[in-house]
C-alpha cells in the first residue's frame, strides 16, 4: 500500500491553509502569468514619476535608500492621517500606485486601512464573495489567483490607488504583485508593520479566528523586511508606541 508523504505545515498565505498540511490530492492552484510586455494603458496616463528622497532619521540597513532615490517614512500606531487637500489628492491620484501591506497576523494591517477609510483587496473579502464564508480555506490557490486578476482589472481600468491586504511575508510572495504593477507603469509602495512578535501573538489570542502560536512563530521566521531593491518607490514603516 502506497504511503502518503508527510508534508510540513503551510505558512504561506497565498498557497494554502495556514498551519495545516496540504492534501496530496488537492489540484495545483491556478497561477496566472503576467508577461513582461503587458500593454501599457493607451496614451500612458500614468507616467513613471521621478524618484525623490525625503529627509528622515537614519534607517536600518535593510532600508538603505539607494542612490537612484526612494522614500522612507515612519509611523507610530495608532496614527490618524491628515486630510489631504483637493489639489494634493489630484496630484497623488495622477501617479497611479499599488500599495502592499506587509506584516504578521495581528500586526495592525486591517486597522491601518480602516483608519484611512480604505477597502483593500483582501483574501477575506474574496472568500466572502466567492463562498459566502470568510473562513473557507479549501481553495487558497484559486482565491489568490483571482485576487491578482482583480488587481490587474483595476490597473487596466486606470484606477489610481490600489491596496492589497495580505501578509506578503517574503520577497517571493511580493514579486508577482510588483511585476504586475510595474508592467502597467504603476509605482509600488510598501507598508511594513514592524511590530514585535509578542505583540502580534497577544492580539492574535483575542481574535475569533486566531492562528496557532506555533504557526505564528514560523511565519515570523519567514518575514523579511521590504527593500527598495525589490522595486518599491516608497516604504512606510509602522511601529507601536510602547511594544513592551
């Protein structure tokens, strides 16, 4: 009798149920391809803006601003953004931006979006639309391939601001989002939730749908801070006021 091979728990949000073994008979997830020569919007309404460097306190080595330019900002939770004037909103919207949230469960991603009145593209949102259940975990590959298709549709429609709410732990998981955005001439910004693991664990325990502590620690080991070399034009680092 053929023995089923034992697989390690899955800690990637984009490929399967976090913390559980992937069944061997599960079909491979649908992964769309985005060619490098994807057509840019007609008339190029979103030209690539010149990179600028904003003055800021000395960043850590992983956020060293390259000579070609880049923007780094620091925020502290909780933080309420100032209201932008009409002229500022018009100037910002003309650029075309894809914003990737990066952080562990419980790091404050959903709260950050909520404070700004933003409804991001998220896996929970899509599960509710597709399966009427945000906890449905059997079709993770389908969920994330559909999520990428939704972002692509927004870029084709020239939507100026686009937000993706996911853990995006590794460079590998972020690469496909960045490649797609760049192929349409969009800037890509990262919002990195640099929140201590113990704070995330404490918040996670208070959730109705919590992730096991063992899986959280494995996700923390996989988490890699974003770098300008990945293709980000701007990196915002969000931290808590009193992590202890």
